[in-house]
């Protein structure tokens, strides 16, 4: 911008000087007498004084048959440059000439050429030096440089203030809040609500605010889990002793002569033993310990039947359980842990189906793509939107599904300990399907499996 301004100013100065000298040329054509043969005669003193005031050395006015010379006319060999103002140069030429004038000018003899707009057919040549032109152009360049510097400083300072207010200061404040939160997450004194901005800074403020909320919620959750662990630790010993006593007393049932009692006694003892192991597992979960697995090969069909017998449906309505697992499907896993997995899913389904007419649960299984899949599907109302995001988080459930939410969290932990996974395959107004995945193992030789009758 500065170079363009200097180049434009230099050319305008040339045009201005030529316009003034053109007035002198017109005055000469009107006031100066001349001989019939065109020879020079005296030039009026007023014209000479006017030309000298314009800092021009001399000029030539040419017509078709006449040539007038006034003042000092430079020899053609001494002329450094000629500028034809009838043919305006391009911007590049203007810039080149301006730089040449500022860097190399001063004391050079130049000629300005232009046709007279008043005296038709007249060509005016003005002989002058570039001293005054260079001085004025240099002064203009310095003035423009100072103005540009001032404008740059003002705009730069305004930019700095703007950046400081809208970017730097908020980033510093956010950094301090994050540091204070890191030092003491539970202290809310340094918290500031989001400013309401919709740009990246506003997005960062909302992200940090959400992060604080989630971290504090997680800390409170961890505190509750720690409290649960401490409570379970205190009651676990006494509870296990009580259950062990119950197991010992139940052993006498196996010696009963009543066939029905002898049939029920093993299941009662198994239930008491599972309750004892459950106390240990809950304590281990509270301590964030991985489940201890004793993996064997067993029939999944028989496991489902056993879970069905040990898990009574709700009393308010009838729920039909269809075990569609193939009888020859064996899986390699910890049987007790898989019992708890399936039982948790059945209890959740029973709670979802409580009081609904035509309630039905279907358990299916198969092998595909290197794993064994097990589906537990019901025709209940589906999982609510408020529960979906916290479905497998302990103590985060928002409805009856899974009770406190610990059940599904333990299920996921058990499945992952086996190298598998649990997922919500489908949910909606027509029902919910949970899918279990276990790593596939070469199945043993098939053997017949008798279906047990539920009690």
C-alpha cells in the first residue's frame, strides 16, 4: 500500500507540473510576438517569471510550422529521461519509476512531453530537473510511512486488546479453574459457569463444566462404593458364618426319607453356597478385584434350566420362559459365574414383565464368527431413555431395570473376565434383547441332555 501510494503521488506530481507549464505554453502562444519566418523574438518578462516560479528550466512549443523556445533547453545528449504524459504507464512502470527516483534520482535532467489541450496541434516539451520532484516524493513517502506506522500501531494495539479480552484472558481463567480443580476437585469456589459464548472458547467452557460435573459425580460414586466396600467388609464375615451354618443344617435334609425333600435339598444347598460366594464377589467388586474363574465345559441348556428353577417369576403374573438353546451346545466358562449372569438377566426381564399379559422370555444361543452368542429376549416395554446411557454403570440406573444398577455392572465384569462382552442388542416398545458373547472353544463330543422340570 505504501509503495502504491508513493508511485501514484510521483506520477500525479508530474501531471500537475505539466499542467502548470502548459498554461505557460498557452500564454506564450497568445502573448509572444514572433517573426513571419518563425525566428525567436523577445519573450514577455511576465511569462519568464511565471516559468521560473514553476521551477522549469525551459520549454519548447511546436506546431506544424512553428517552434517556440523559451528558457534553457537541454542538449539531447544530457537528457536522462523522457516522460510522455499522453501515454500513462501501467502500475508496474509507475512503481519502478518511483523507486528509481527515490534511490537514484536527484540532479537528473528530464523532459515532459504532452500535446496541448487548448492549442490544437501543439506539442509542448518541458525541460526540468528531478530535484524538487524527488524531495516532494520523498517527503510524501516519509509521511505515508509515519501514517502507516501509526495506523499499524493503533490496529495492533486494538488487536492485542481484543485478543486479550476474548481469547487470552478466558484461556488464563480456564487454566486457573482447571488447575484449582486438579488440586481440589471437590472445591467449587473457583468454578465459573459458562459465559454463553458460541465459539470455540464457549465450547471449551461447556466441555470443562461438563467434565467437572462428571468427575465430581464419579468421585461421589467412588465414595459410595468405598462406603459399600467398608460395610460389606464388616458384615461379610458374620454373613458367611450364618450361611455356612445354614449349609451344615441343610445337609441333614439329604438324609431325609422323603423323596421330595431329598430332591429339593441339593438345590437348597447349592443356593446357600452361591449366596456365600455372592458375598465374596460383592466384596471383590467393591475392591475392584477381577472375578476368579474356574472354567469347565458344561451344557448351556442345563444351566438355563437350573437358573429357571432357582429364579421364581413375579407373583403378580405368569411369565413363560422358552429355553431354545440347542441341547448339544456346550460352553467353556465358569459355571457359577455364568449362572449369576443368566440369573441377573432373567430377574431384570421378570421385573420388566411384571403384571403384563402374555409375558414371555426366550433364551437362544448359537455359534458364529469365532464366538458363542446367547440372547435373552423379552416382550416388555423396553429400556427407558434415561437408563440407556447408564445401563452398565453401577448405581446409575434410573428405573427398576437391574435394581440399583449393580447387577448389569457385575454381569459385564464377569463377561469381560471371560474375554467376552454383553451388549444391548435391541430395545423398544416390543421388547428388549441382551446378547452375551463368549470366545468359542472346540465343543466336546455331544451327549444327551434331559430337560429338568421347574419346581
